[in-house]
C-alpha cells in the first residue's frame, strides 16, 4: 500500500550528508524581502478573438500587467491557480495585477514565470505568460516527475556562496519568520518545512541541487525555495506539481 504523502520525503541524489550552516538552521525556512518598490511600468495585454496580445511578456519586478478585454467572452486564469480575473465576461472590462515582492511571495512561481490561460478558449490555444525579472536569486525546477531526478537550479546567486534549499508539503505561506541576522522576513513556505543540503554556487552564481522524486508523489504539490547564505537573499518560491 502506498505511503501517505505526509511520510514521503524527497531523496537527495546522489546521497549527501545533511549538513547545514547554523544560520540556515536558525532561519528554518527560506524567505523573501517584504520590501517592494512601487509599480514601475504598466504592460497592456489585449484579449480579442481567441488570443492574448502580446501572449508572452517579460517585465521587471514591481511592474503591473493590465489585461484589456477587446472582444469576446474571456477570463484570465493562472495555470496553477495563483490568480484569476473571475468568471468569463465580455468587454468593457479590465483586470490588473502588480508583480511586486509581496505578490510574488504569496503566489510563488517556478522560475518567476506566471503561465495563464482563458478558461473557455484554453483548448483553442488561448494561453499566455508573464516572466518577471529580478536581481534576486532565481529558482527554476525542471524534470519534476515521479520516479525521476529533478534539477533545482538557482541563478543570480553570489559567486561561490553556499545555497540552502527547503520545501513544504503544506503550502506557500507567506509565513513571517525571525531570520536571525537578516531580521524579520516573510517565507514563501508553510510549516512544517524540510531542509535540504546546501550547494555552493559556481563562479557564475549558479547552483544546482538534484533530487529524486518518489513514485508515490505523483500529482502532489510541493513548494520550494532557496536561500543565498552569503547575503541572506531569498529566491522566488516555486509552486510545483509532481508529474508522470
């Protein structure tokens, strides 16, 4: 009989000793700054026919996206349920969302890429995405499949710095924590939180941790975050669903 998900552990691959810096243990979780700048730029996306225009945009942290209904009955819905404009409606209608630090902490996305779609026209390819650029460490997870080894890659880290990783099986927080020397911070993880081994970033500021995903974990959600132990900067959180 399959074990309950609460007993399933992500397995480090290859095996590594679970050694953590005392600072990281004190943190107990990975966190992001609660300080966010005012929205810098508003990017408009039009909904017309069965498409978003432009469908895929790249913005800076703190920018706002304004979806503008031009024709047809549509809505805007995150692929992972992180945001929605509500039920499909006809124009005139607009929906806006500011991708600041608070929003990204509460709705963490893998690689800071927010994929979305229109519910009535998803089958017709009415999809889009918002990629948010930042100077903070960026966590991107690939091959998150049951029975396989995934790669947790952090870029924009301090070259040579140790990177800590942690995950939650409960939710994305946000959770206020005392981060020791970093002060009061907000985690994109919910307790209980499991710490993973640390990995040193290379000269380019990139660190990769490989983990084996148990076969029984299929279709489960996992929330992951990484921490640069050199400057206490947190990566984005990543909301992941174990695939087949």
